[in-house]
């Protein structure tokens, strides 16, 4: 087993609207993990405040990952989201406890909400 790392985010290439869905893919390397983990995406404003989050449960459990893994997902941009730029931060967390894993929160992208 090798540690799971987050390699790349493929997200929207242009601005997005509040009250809409965005599709994305996250690319990981490594595994398997000892316990099944889910993905937490946090959308952080220019003041460093987490404004909204999105959760993704990979279709293949992380305890079965090896090598390169691509996880598709959809995140909802809430209706009340203030226009501006948001950092997209990704992390893995233990499904059973909700505790974030040792991967740490990694900036994987940037979106602009109109």
C-alpha cells in the first residue's frame, strides 16, 4: 500500500452561476487505504472562510484503490453564493468517524461564481 495523494482536478473552465451544478473529476494516486474514505470538497472565499462543501463517495472504495484513480462528481453551487472567486480544497475523510485523513486539505482548483 502507498499513501493516497490528490494529483489533479478537472473542473469548470469558465465562470459558473449560483444555484447550479458543476461537474468535476479528481485524479488520485496510491492506495489502498486501510479504511474506506470519502472526498470532501470545500469552497473557500478570498477571506479564507469555507462557504459551502460537497461530499463524494467514490464508486470504488478507497480500500480497493491501487495506482491511478479518477473519481467523477457533481457539486451544487448554493443559491445564496456571493459572486467571486473560490478556492476548491479537497481532502479525504474516514466515512465511519468523519475525521479528515492525513492527506490534508489540498487546493485543487479555483472557480468564479457570477
